[in-house]
C-alpha cells in the first residue's frame, strides 16, 4: 500500500503533536500559504485578496484574533467567503493558468482547513469545503 500523504500534510501533522501558537509555526510555510492565497485572489473581483493580506498582517501578534479570522464566516461561510472564490468565474485569465491557479487555491485551502481542524473547534463549513476541495482535487 502506498502512502499518498503530501509533504505539506506531513509537515502540518508534525506540528499538531505540540500544537504551538500559530505565530510560532515555521513562518515560511504559513506565510507562503497566505501570500499565495492573496496572490491568486488578486485576479478575482472584490476585496478578498486585501482581506487575506490583512489577516496575514496579524501573524506574530494575537493568535486568538488570527484564528478567529481564519475560522470566520468570511473565510469559510459560503457565498462571499474566501473558500467560495474557488467557484468564481474566470475573469479573463488564460484557461490553463486559471485552472492551475484554482487547483493550487484549493490545495492551499485544504492545507489550511486540515490545520484548523487539528487545532480545536473550527467553523462548521470547513468540513463541507474540505470534502468538496478534496473531491475536486482528485478529479483532474
């Protein structure tokens, strides 16, 4: 039997053992995740990219406020949420690039959702999005 865990999944699972505050996690992984989400969202309509950057700016500060934002309705709550941006229409980006960006976007949200679920209580819609994104990622 082949283990199909990604290295990022393994990295997150190692962090779960000691569950340090988010601000103490190795910065490049988490900073990269939020930075890439914002970069991908730059091509989307609305203020989602700016909101993710505001959340990212909370790194190194109050973990409670940061986790509150990452577990919020704005992040996971359906229409108008960051997660819902995975369903956005292509705004005119080359189709192959759009598909690659959306696949990466979903992968990043899967990684974030798994991390949030492992820590403690999480927004109830995370379970829906995690299931949907995982299913969509498994279908090329």
